[in-house]
C-alpha cells in the first residue's frame, strides 16, 4: 500500500466480521482469552493498515472493539446482582450500578451507557491487556 492510501470498505467489513467472530458473546471463554485472540489478530492487521491514511477509521474500530468487550463482560455476569456488584467493584455508584443491572435493555445498549463506560473505561481495558489500534498505528508511523 503506498503512503497516503485509504483502506477499502470491503477490507473494513471483512475485519469487522472477523472481530465479531472473536467477540461473540456465546463463546464461553474468558475475557482474557478473547483479548489474547484479539491482540494477535489486531497486531497482524495493523501491519496491513500501517501505510494507509486511516487514523480516523482505526479510532472508530477501537471504540467499537471496546464496546464489544464491555458487552462481552456484562453478559458474562448474567444476573442482576452479579452485574451490580461487578460495576460497584469497578467504581460505579451503587444506585447507577443497580439501575444498569435491573434494566431490561440489551447488552449492547447497556455497554454504551455512561456508568458502564466509566466503570470499564479505556484504562481498565488496557489494564486487561487490550492492544489499541490507534496507539499502535501512531507508534508505527513515528
């Protein structure tokens, strides 16, 4: 890929499809294993994206991946009490944690709520070992 080229939409759709397979919420594997698989896959794709002018696209993919992982982690908790206790352990206020835990909304929507995003913020996901596409892209371009 020559410097300054854009990434084709079909490539991004393929990437998103593979990411969906890795982060399927019914796989029954730990978050650590999912992050391990994601990291291996993302590092490989970053080599493909390295010379393209696609920082904005990578930022969008990073945000989408983080939301998928929040969804995955919430679904692992399964029950309201477990979800509320987990969010409280991560620093969410008790009333907000219980409101999220007792909500009838879907996992994907709950993962984008402010209390969940604050509890499982980018730093928390990085501490779990998640590789950031944007960070890797910036490092490879410097």
